[in-house]
C-alpha cells in the first residue's frame, strides 16, 4: 500500500468518526478493521503529522486527531493529496 493510499484511508476513517475525531489508537484499530491496514501507533502519528502539515488534520488533546475541511474535501473528491492522481 502506498503512503497516499494509507493517508487517504486515515482521512476516510476520520471523516466517518463521530465528531470527525478519533484517538490515535482507535484510528489505528479502525484502519486495520475496516481497511485491512496494519500500522503501529507511531506510523499513524507520522502520517497524521504529514497530513497536519498540509492542514488536513488537527492534533487534539489526549492523542486525538480531527479532520479539517481541507481533509474532508479530499475524502469527498473536491481535492487530492500530493501524489494522488
């Protein structure tokens, strides 16, 4: 799986989460259960940092992440991630 596909899956998981927010551990578990992507929490944090640098997610309290409007635009197809065709 490419980094772009993995990060798109992260955004999709946040998009369907209640309040658009999940803890890193729940996000990791959701990726594995729903998308078949097995990652460590450190890998999830690394991808979230990258997405944060693009303004697509925000870090929250207690190791949480929330999707932003820019991230939502990627999920619904209004825009794309760098490297995404």
